[in-house]
C-alpha cells in the first residue's frame, strides 16, 4: 500500500497567521491524501470554525500575530480532541519547551522538507509522539533545562519501572494501587516534558533515570534499548 493510500482518512486543520504558509501546507496535505477540514490565523478562529467537529491533527504555528500564548493555543487545540503538531522555527527553544509541556505531540521545523512534515502528521495522527532530532537537539542545547524535580515516591516508581519491572509489579513492590502507580508515571513524564527532556518510551525513562542519578550508568546496548 502506498503512503498516500495509508494517509486516506486523516483529517487536518492548519493554524498559521501567514496565508502563504496555510496555502502551502494545505496543498501538500491534499497531495498526501489528507483532508484539510479548515485553516485559521488564530486558535480562537480555529475553534469557531470547527464548531465541535473532531479531527485528527492540528498543525499549529508557535508564534501567532494576535499575541496569544503558546500554552493557551496548544490547550485550545487539544480541547478540540485533536493531536497537536507544532510547525515553527526550530530555534525558538523556550517556546518549544512550552508547547511540549502544554501537551503538543511534537514540533516540526518550518525548514523541514514537505515530505517530512507530512510524515510527522501521519505519526501524530496514529497517536504516536514525534521525537524528531531537530527539536531534541534544540532542547539539549538549552542550558536552562535542568533535572526534573521528582518527589521521593516518583523517584521510587521511576527507579523500579526504568529498571525493567512492569508497572503492576512496581505497584506491588511499593504497596500502592496500579492506578496510583500509573498516575505517578504520568506525572514523571509531565515533569520531564516541563524541563524539555521528554521521555515518551520506557527506554527514554531509563535514560532520564541514569542522567539524573536515579539509576547507575548503562552500557551502549542498554542505552539503545537492547537487553
């Protein structure tokens, strides 16, 4: 099956205050087989245009001309039920961190080839987190990013879970409910996003635990997710 055939059925909205960008992304999306439901110059305009309709992905510019904040725009987009893919200039590191902390599934630079942007849309439409090199590199270069401030119980959960235990066994060892352990894990991931070091996978959490001294160092194979 071709990529274009696989893309059929993906619904997209585009928010950017530059008409040329909206037109360009719309054309690329249509060519990729996506349905562009609406385009808008602000998040408020988008919400009004959707009128309660649920779509798969909202492609959102980080900096809109109406003076709205990154957090407010991402949350307004998420409230529609869509995944949010931020499409912006890659060197706006503080804004990238803010967008990820607000719940964006990823950030794709405006300098990216169109095919890369279309692939990113497909990734977040599937419900996956976009962990691309461009924004990860930008985040790593920001000296303001620091260790996640984890509480004692959060550190305990991370230590056991990143060591390889299933979450159910983590809960059992700590004497807490499975749902409580899941809440701790969710909070841990949020805290890592807030400091610009997202950890969407278990391997990522292992890396973060080692980086922050919660677990001892790991060898090359472990660092790359191999036993």
